């Protein structure tokens, strides 16, 4: 089959062991992002299977209708960015492995690394040392132990971060859905009496929710303005959890001391002057929470398995099975 892989910005997938699973297929890997649906559709002309790199490309109704010859879209995980009904209308099978996954250790590790980097002013300390100003220019760091970490959301990644935090001597508290708060209490984790108390009482707030229509923008400007002036906000989840403009407003008002962000409203961010990317009190990383060799190898091994199952005439993990017509034996 002619297989196209989208949005491998690191050009990393060809060097992973799992890539051998595509042996025998004609594979094209795209390492940049198409500027619009028309350009992308033109790129994919002649492709039979398209592999998505998580949610980096949205499959809209416009794009689905423009696909020429594509028979399969394959990915792993949740797929709010894919219009499955439009793919059905276009006669394209959509397969995604969506079962419960183990928490992303790589994302949890980056989260806690950003917490340490923010509290200890590591980017500033590194820049100071390289400038020859030995302990001369960077702000004085703060001890991690004894700080209160507020986890906004309480799924698998948040639990992993909580474990790291306790190992470093932090106190942990949680604000989440009713179910999440109940689960936290059952596990002996502190839950404040109110949402306001959670934001006000956390030295560090780390966001750990999936982005859905219900959670979009649910962290408001009022929430962030309720944090202490020397607090830290960490977001390795999704930028859309925060209401548009709220984070920048809180930073400009001095209500958040620092933010450490692995996710941004529009990615990739290629403008160095982007107001969040360039903000002096933001530590930015380019959405690499899940981007490690081990994690990508595991995830794409699963996706290549979907491609091979389709090629063998026995597709699995079908989201729109009504499109599939088995070939008579």
C-alpha cells in the first residue's frame, strides 16, 4: 500500500524500530505541516492509507471530501479532531486504537521537570552561567520541598506527577470533576473545600485534563487571577483548557509568577514574537511531553498494526465500520 505519515516534525519515526512494521509498503513521511486543506489533499493524492500524528492535523469535512483515493485513516488515541461522519460519507475507513492506555510516563516526567525548572529558575541560571555572570543575574530559586502542588484533573498522568511530587517533599492537592475528587479523597489525597481555595492555595498548578467540548476554556481568567503572585502554572495537557487570553492577562497582571507551557493555542508556533512563547516569565517547550523514542515507538507500532490489518483484509479498531465491505473469500 501507499502509506503517508503526516506531521513528523522531528523526522524521527523512520529511525525507530517500529518503522520496520511498514516494510513492503510504499511510505512517504511528511515533516512539515500543510498550510491548508487544499494543499494537504493535493499532497495525499494517490495515497491509500494516511497515518495521523496524534491531533496535529484535523480531518475536517472539507478535507475528507477532498481526499482522492484514500481508503484508510489510522491513528491512536482519542479523536475529537477527526470528523468520522465526513469520512464515512467519503467512503474512507477510520481506525483508531482508543482503549484505556497506560499513563504517559514521558509527559509526567516533563511536567515535573518543568516544575523544578520554574521554581529554580533553571533557564535563567543557564543563561547567566553562559554569559559569564556566575550567580550574578538570575533570580533566587525556591526550594521544591514544602511547596503545594495543585493537580487540576486526576487521571493517570496526574497520579504519576503526584508520586514524583511526594518524593520531592511536596504537598499535593486535587481539583477535578466530582468523580475525580471522589477518587482523590478515596486515595487519601487532599481536596480543598472549593475551586477558589484550590487555585489560591497551590504554589504550583498543573493541568491534567483531556480537551473536550465540556472542558474547553474551563480554566478561567478568574481562576488564574486567584492564584498567588509567586505561583507557577504548568500546562503539558492542552492549551484549550484555558479560556482564550486568560493566561496572558494573568501573567501581565502579575497574578501568576511564572508559566511553564508545553502546549499552545495554535501549533506549531513558528513566530518567535508570539506573546506567550516570547514572554519573559514563560518557560516554553514545543509540545514534547509525549515525544520520546520509547513512547513514539510504542504508539506508532500500534498504528502500523492497524495499517497492516487493513492491508491483510481484516481491519480492526474501526470507528466507522459501516464503510468496510469485506472482500469475498
